[in-house]
């Protein structure tokens, strides 16, 4: 970075921060419109990422309240819920994206196509890394008064070998690669030089992960193969094609109501999609997937020859979140940046840094509350909690007997059951209080973290956009560098509360809906309802028009089955 001529970066010729990097200070010069000049003295709001959380924030921020700079390696917003449909040509890739510059225009902000790599909290500088067209990396600092981290998450490899042989489904590029791979396999299967065995391998499609993304992809793939490809590839016989879903839990879609999981499994079984439950992928090789299943108490390794493998088994934290977590006090979560209920990153100076969406989790210490509750019960029974040795059911029974006297007891007990259920804890062994506490703390993360969904990211973005505008309104006349935030968040706005509006999923010309207790599943009508919901949620009028055209094109001419 020392060698980069500052003028080339068009930055304010100032260097600084711990690494003495150029500082991109847009507050000096670089103004071409009145609205930008107006922002000159406004607090600098830097937003990392252009996903669901950041876009919702930008749409809810009052224009002119902040001097906004958005940093992201992607200059478009991707409407992820419909991404599986783009992998099979039902929808065009361009129908799912919206240029972020149009959205940022609303708040007269800047956009930098680059990645944030680190944050210096004491100097309030984000370190940004940008790769030029020759592949050289240039780093610089971006100063902020308020920083919002909305960088999402990355695919979780779960320590499995051979993931370089897999496809993923997270970005628009992933969708393009999948479509090309599926179609190329079909083309290759038709060549006269391809043996029967090789043809069956090329036409064997494996999906690792039975969550919503894996299931929706398998359903879309099944539709493509049945509705379009079999007609266009007459050399291929239906029973040569196979689709397999490998799921580690006992059901696919295990975060949905059980009846819906069963409905989806029934539908797949009728369609001949092979659902393998309680199966763990061990290794993905170029031409096969190895997985284990327990049979008669023994773990057996099995394999499926395959020409295509999708890895879709959950998410883990992005590199920048790991870097930030490691330098902040009070960050104990290995999966996401922990925030308080005002979405402020724990350990960072109060009110400076927020995190939203998949990269974050709200710390609410469920295990801590349950432990306190059990401790009180043990004392009530006249025993020193450190010396009590009980089985899980005995702990639960004691708590149940005294629950009338504790206002929160029922919810603690429900959560305790859910913690143990989630982790298939063996209920028969005895645990002393210390062991119980440790176990609960270990498994707490999963229970307390909010779902990694667009719904949550969107709600947090809306919340933060509105709150930041309130904060700006509470600071009239203050210049950027004169702000003493104190605990303004608490003073001007209520804490964030997630409201689950329900989950839905597409399964092969049918759809399922889980509106927190109220469930619904069905065929074509449900599928049209599913489409209408996402159509209404789509990001702009332009994308809505394009979606409608794609569906019409598909109905009239079939899916796009070209690979390039
Ligand atoms: P993202 O939307 O992932 O955005 C992260 C942004 O940060 C991106 O712009 C990225 O380029 C940028 N970024 C990454 N690293 C950096 C960096 N170092 N510096 C700066 N920027 C960075 N959720 C639902 O609720 N319903 C669904 O039906 C649904 N379907 C899905 C289907 C698929 C195929 C996928 C992949 C996800 C689906 N999800 C769904 C989940 C949903 O997409 C995510 O929960 C949501 O995108 C999270 O939003 P976010 O803003 O946290 O992150």
C-alpha cells in the first residue's frame, strides 16, 4: 500500500491509521451536486454489504441524514429466495438482481466495489481491499462515525473433504454455473461415445443438505428434467435419471412443522426423488459422494456415483467477522458477530458499530437464564447446586414441581427441552450443576441465534434505518466530529424484536407454508400463492415486470435450456 500513489486512488492525500494507509475521505472534494455538498458536515455512515439487511436499511434511511458510503464486492442486490428457479432457467438471472447504485442514489450516497477486511475501532477506520483489473490488491482506510456490518455469511464446509468437486448456491454466478453443469451433463449423456454406466453417473444429481435451499433446488431440478429435458433429449430414458437428497437429520426441512416435512417427503417419494435421512456426507470425490448411515447399530459407509453435487448444508461466518470477533471483548459466538438487542456489536465503542442479517446474532443468554433458574431451584430444595447430581429428567421434574412459583419457569422448561432435543442429548446419564451449566452454554448458541433468513435481515435493516434517522434527528446542528453518542440508541428507539412471519418453500409444482403454528400445503394453487408472495416482495417494479415476463415465457416456450 505504501507504493500506491495517492492521486491514483483519487483520495484525500492523507495517510494514517495503524497501517499508515491512504484514507479515502470523501468529505473533501469529490462533490458534484448540491445534495452531496449538503452532506459534507453530516455524520459518516459506512455500510458493509449490499444484501437484504443493507438494502432494507438504505430504503428506510431519511435522505440527507448521513453521509453514506456503501462498500461491497457486488454492485447488485440479489433476490435470493428465487435463486433456485434461476438455476434451471425458469427465471432469468437478470430478473433477480437490482443495481445497488439506484438504491443508494435515494440517500445520495457513494458506492465502492471492494471488500472490507478489518476495522480499527479506536480510530474509526474500516480497512478496505480492492483488487484492480490486473489482479493487484490495493488497501485503504475509510473513516466512519457509524458503521453497519451486513456482510452475510459463507457456506459451511463442515470439515468435509472434496468440496472443490461441489457446486454451491449463494450467488448469481453459482446459479449460472449450476445451470451450465446440469445442461452439459445432459448433452454429454447423449453422446454416442458415452457408456451406459457413465450416462447413469452423469444423470445422477446429488444434493447435500435437506434445508429449504437444497429442497427447493432438488424440486426445481426435478421439474426441469421432467418437463423440459426429457422431451428435448429423446435419447435419455426417464429411469436413467436420479435425484438424491442427503440429509443428516431425521427429516428434510426440519425447521418447519413436522407435518410439512412429511408432506414434502411424501411428495418427493411419489416423484421418485431419493431422500436419504440420518445420513452424513463424508467425502465428495470427482465422480461419487461417500456418506455414512447407521444400520443395526453400526456405521456403514455408502456411495452414490454422481455427475453433479450441490453442497447446501448451512452457513458459517465470513472472514471479516472472524477477524472482528477475535479483537473484541465479549464475543463468544463462533458463528456470528454478537450484538445487543439494539444491534450494536458487543465490545465495540457504544453506538459506533452495528451488525445486521446473517453475519450477526443477538445475544440474549438463554442458557444463562435457565441456569440461574435451576440454581435457584436447587437452593430451594435445600441443596448446594454444585453438589447436586441428577439425571436430566430429574432436573426437569424438580423444576416442573416448583414451576408455579417462578414466573418464567414454563418458558425456561420449554427452552431446556428444546436445547436437549436439538442436540440429541442422552437424557439418562446424571449431570451435576456445573456439567449441566457447561453443556447448556455449549449448546446455547444454536438456540439463541435468530434464523439466517432474508426475513430477519430485512427486519433488522428496516429497524436500523429508522433508528439511525431518529438518532440523526436527535442531534440537530451537530457536526460529524462533535458527536458524543452516549446511549442515544436506548433513548430514541426501542430494542429490536424479531417477528416471525412464517416460512414457505417450493416443492415441485406444490408449495408449503408454515405461519408459526398455522400450516398449509398443496399443489398448483399453493404454488401460485408462493409465486405471488415473492412477486410482491420483489425489489423493484423493473424486477416484477421481468419476473412476470419470465413466467409467461416459460409457460409459452418452456425453460431456457441453453448452456453458455
Ligand atoms: P447477504 O444477502 O448474503 O448479503 C451480504 C452482502 O455482503 C453481499 O452483498 C456481499 O457481497 C457483501 N459482502 C460480503 N463480504 C463482504 C466484505 N468483506 N465487505 C463488504 N461487503 C461484503 N431467506 C428467506 O427468508 N427466505 C427464502 O426463501 C430464502 N431463500 C434462499 C435461497 C438461497 C439460494 C439462498 C442462498 C438464501 C436464501 N435465503 C432465504 C437466505 C437469505 O438470502 C439470507 O438470509 C439473506 O441474504 C441474508 O441477508 P444479509 O443482508 O445478511 O446478507
